[in-house]
């Protein structure tokens, strides 16, 4: 490593771990005092909280003990910059002398040589002239000054403050860590200092969990009411009421065992499984009712022993196919476990919890449900035909079924036509990786010119913060320009990140929404030199971490020549700006750095016997004020630096005349080097071993990344890229392509597994083909509803279709089992197998088993419909999952009630013939 380079261990966290931020305000303390308080009090106290990886300080001023050199006096005494540096270093250290044994005890020897105060610094002797010491105070002044900084923070546009960023360790539960941090902060009371919370991810988690908790309760109540209405037997409904919370509780237990926390996606997995997890219990209870009523209708009464035997027999009858059907629902989610990257981390908790819920439901259905049936299915069982709800559906269904059997081939043709017509609907759908989840906190990240200084960056930050704070809905505005003191933040001064938090919505103006606020702020924030860009804190940091692109979409242009890269990136920007689909577009204007280059002349150095290091030291220390030591104040540590007074170094002409010490006296710098202005790269980006330039793209609302990419590609083809340059799309399109590459291989494999499970459940290849052939029909309703609600296709929607696949297979299996049982019952009675018998069996099996099918369908729909009406945090993702399931369940019900009986009828009459 070069001299002066420091190697430190990076934090075990990423930028996504920025879970909590706060600002320190005070009317009593200055910015440097606040920064010291943050660095050496709040920071150390919060680092002791479990799960905290790092406390990053930002803003304010770090104290610097600067030895400000007077060049004229240095020349008078013949002292060079390197002399001052060497003497300060040799007068600022401690040294140990091992130990001295005295009276049998070790006494540690230590010499104290650290500089204690400014007076000691001024008293350092640099040389002796005629017996008189020349001290630092003779050629310099020592003052405490603000150190050079690369970042600042502003609060509400009112002025600079000092900030702290809590970085949560990778793999920790952010919610628990944040709660512990907040509790610790409350205990850290400093008179005259106010701690202002500027970002709290736990509030997002609280809102998301509250949203889904209410939804879970609503779903549970709806499912219970559906069972009670169809059976009109409160005791039987109690079985579902008992099974549902037990299943949910066991799911939470499994979550704890597997280390899954309660978050948007994990609770979402339970939410979409509420109806399906009690399917088996519903079918078993209804089947027991059916058989008990059948015996009572024949004998007039039933003994407790007979009731016991009938319940056990009815459970055995449907237990096996129901168990296999529930396993199908579990298997259909296997592709989610195969996802990697962002999509895998996002959806794996949902896949785990839904799997836990379905497996628990399947196990309880063959263990606990039969036992509960023995206890609760007692008393008077109301016949199905006496239930007004069942009679209503029977009256609607039976005539339609009879007509469908009569026109069976026409029904199949109509179904085939509908399936063909769905293809154009699929083709017109827009794709996106994920819907933008409203985190209810904005992050404003305007694009500024590279190379701007701290003063201009501060001015822009405070100006934009004040404009945003003027909106009455805004609670706090915390603007950061440049970087925080952490390896997780490599931001230049040109990068502004502003966190905007909001008041509770009941304090907002009537009719104002988050989307409307963002548009209103976009219109208001028209600052010359800034290109606006909006995102959300978590989403923005994930995008920056994975691709470096801070907008939803971007292009990475690769090549070896940075000047050519910027020129071509500018051409691409101009082309994309002409697209109607473009909201904003910009590229990295990196070749606008302004330099004062000092090109050292080796021959001139040789003539005067000067080394390059002499020049480098003068530039590094005298001009740049590099650190030469550290002043220790108990736990606090502050740099000591050496630097020329600003009057000697504030323009290029004065730099040329800086004096270099030689053996023959002092000579101006311009004799040893060519000092001149130059322009070059203000930042150098590289990736994959090549230079890279980013083009940042924000499509207009409603334009999916895939649709934008396809449209933009037509323009990009017209640009002739120089040899050696190529580009890649980044952002959401990159995530989507990565996910689809995996799914395109995994989903067919899962379909094969599903077919095998269907076969093992039914033990008839023809039956398995009927069920499997009808699955695509279930997708029709899902796609129609997605299109009707103007949702883009996304990974979340695919998750919904995968969940639908298993449920559709489950309901289809139950229908085939009922039809087969109805036929076997009639054949077992000794009746002749003919067309009339098959027709009677199909109508009887389908119509007489209408109640359990409708109960399961309504239970699933009842468990999903409340998700459509939630509007809190996480609703965008959950609705994309629920919508294809709701639409698919509707078309799947038609499939189950009409198409499967028709196919079954055709199969059986062919066999009879």
C-alpha cells in the first residue's frame, strides 16, 4: 500500500442496513462540539447495542489542531515544511520501557511524550540558531480549526446539524435492533442537546405488520362465517374456528424455529394461505355431515356408536386425496425457493410461511380434525336440501350442468377458444420486476454536476430541504450531501440524499395521497442545475447496492476510454430524452473535474539536489494540510496537521512561488515543476475490469421497465458504438431477466412433479390427465383480473399464479374423487354400466357434492378478498399476489363445476362403449 494508506476492517453490514437515523440539535453547542459529542459519546454508547454493526457519524466539524505556517518566517530561519513535520512527529509519542523489578514486584516503565495542549505544540523546538532555540511559535500559529470534510447534513432547511446513522448487522432483526437503539437513546440525556429522529424503519415494519394483522383477523372471521352459513351447524363451525388459530400458531412456532421474523412477506404468506389451510377440514366436516344425514334419512335415527364409525369412515374416505391435494399446494411454491438475489430474499419468507401453514394444515387434517369431529359433530344435522343457501346454488347449477353434458363437445370447443383468446391478452401485458412499494417515506436524490464543492452542495441541500419542508404533510426533512463516516457510503459531494418523513395521514390536507405529494413536490422542486429523482429509502439502497443505479432503470456503458464513454453516454441520453415514455434521464458527467497539476521536473531537482519527496511533502502537508499526528484527550482523538497560511496557497500564482528548501537556500516551486490548470475526470468508475458510465432513467408513471427497454432498444440501434464499447441494461429489467432465466427451467420441472402427485393421489392416468389438462384454464381468470386492474405482470404476480396452480389442482382432484365415488356407488349397487348410469352418476356426484366445493372456494376467496382493500405498507405487493389467485379461483370454479364433469363424462362413456 502507498505510504499513509490505512487498512481497516469493513462493517459486517451493507447500505441496506441503514435502519435508523437521527440528528443532534443544540442552541448552546457549536457544530464541532456536537460532532465530538456524537463521535465519542452517542456513537460508543449505541455501539454496545446488540445487532448494531456501526454508528456512522455525518455532518458538523471534526476538530483539527492546525499548525499554520508563515512562509516568510520559515525562510528567515531556514526551516522547510519537512523539518516541521519531522519535529512534530518526534515530539508526539509515548514509549514503554518494559518493567523494573523492585522488592519482588514488577513496575512498568513508561515515558509520556504525547502533546497535551496547544502550548506544548508551540514549544516544540525546530532548530537552534546561535544557541537560541527556534520554536514552532516562531514560524507558525497553532489553532483549533475545522478539518477538511466530505459531507454535511441539514435538518428541515434550517441549517447544518450533526447526524448519526445506525447500521444494522447483516442477518439481524432490524425491528428489535431499532427498538433497543431507541431505548438507549432515551437514556442518553445531554443538557441542551435535542435528539431528532429523522428516519425509523421500525415504523414501516409496524405499519406493515398492523395492516396484515387486521387482514388476518378479517380473513379468519370471513372463513368461519362461510362454514357456518353452508352447514348451519355451529358445533361443526367450531372445528374450523379451532383449527384456524392452531394452524396459525404452529406456523409462527415453525417461523421461530427456522429464524424467520414477522415482516411484510412472512405474514403475507399466512394471509394468502388462510382459506387454503382449512380446505381439508372443510371437506372432511362436510363429508361427515353428508354421510350422517344419509344414514339418518334411511333409518330415521343414529346411535352414538354409528355416528362414531361414520365420522371415521368419512374421514378415511377423503383423507388421502385431500392430503395429496394440500401437498400439491406446497409443491407449487417450489420455484420461489429456487429464486436468488433480491427476488429470492424478498419472497423466500412468504414461501416458507405459506409452506409451513399448508404442511401444518395437511398434518392437522389427518390427525386433529377427525378427533374434533368426534367431539363436535353431534346433535341435529340439518339436511343439505333444507339449507336455503345450498338450494339456491343447486337450482342455479344443475340445469347448467345438464345442458353442458348434452352439449359436451361444444363446451370443450368453447373452453379451447377461450384459452386461445387469452394469448393476445397475455401479449399486451407490461412487465416489471416488482411493483414500487410505498414505504411512506421518500428519498429525494437529485442529480447534480460532478465536481461541485462543499459550499455549493450545502446551499443546494438546504434550499431543496426548505422547499420540501414547506409542505404541511411533511414531518422532517433530513438532507445529506456527500458521505457519512462509513465504508457503506461512498457518496461524493455531488450526491444529495434527502429523507422525507410525514405526519400521520389524519393531519394531511383532504384528498392528498403519497403519489400526489410526490408529483406536487416534483413540480415545485425546479432548481436550476438539478435533475430530480425520487425513490424510497430501502428500495433506493437496494438498487444502489446491487447495480449502482439509483433510478428504477439504467444503462451501463462499458469501455476503456473515459472521455469516449462520456461522449457516447451523452448521445444516448439525448436519444432517450426524445422518448415520450421518459420522465427523466441523465448520465455521469465525469469529465468536468478541475485540477491544478504540479508536474515535477527531474532535471531541475538534480541541479539543486532536491528529492521528489521534498516537493510531495510540501504539497501534501503545506498545501493539503495532511495529518502529522494525533492529539489524545481521554477517549477523544483529534488530528494534528501542518499547513501554510491560506494567504500563501489560495490561487495558482501563489502556489508557483511557494518556497522549496535546498542546500543553497530557498527556491520557488515553479523552478522545480510546471504548475498549471488542467481538466479531467472528477470521478472514475470501473466494473468488470473496464471503465463504466451510468445512464440513469426514470420512466413515466404506468410505463413498465420492460416496455421502456423494448422501446428504447429501437433508438439505441441507431447509435454506432465505437469499437470496444458495449452496454448492458441495469435496474429492474436486470432483476426481472435474472428471475425469469431461473423460472423458465424450474416451473416445467415443478409441473412434472405436480402431475406425478396428481397421479399418485388418483391412481388413474386418465384422471390425472383430466386434472392436469384443466390447470391452464384456472390461469385465465387470474390474467383477466390482472388486466382489469391495470396491474403489470411481475414476480409478485407470478407468485400469485404459482399459488393458484396448487389450489386449482386441489379443487380439481376433489371433484374427480367425488365423481368417481358417485359412479362406484351405483356400480356397487349392482346397476348396469350404461350411458344413463354414467350421466346420472356425473350429475349426482357433481350436484350432490356442490356444497363442499363451494365452501372451499368461498373460504379461499374470503381469505383473499380483504387483501384487495388494504392500503397500508406492503399492500402493493400483497395485492399483486392475491389478484391472480382471486381471478383464477373464479375461473377455476367454473372449470371444476363444468369442464371436469364434461371430461369425466366423455371418458366414462367412451369406456362404456
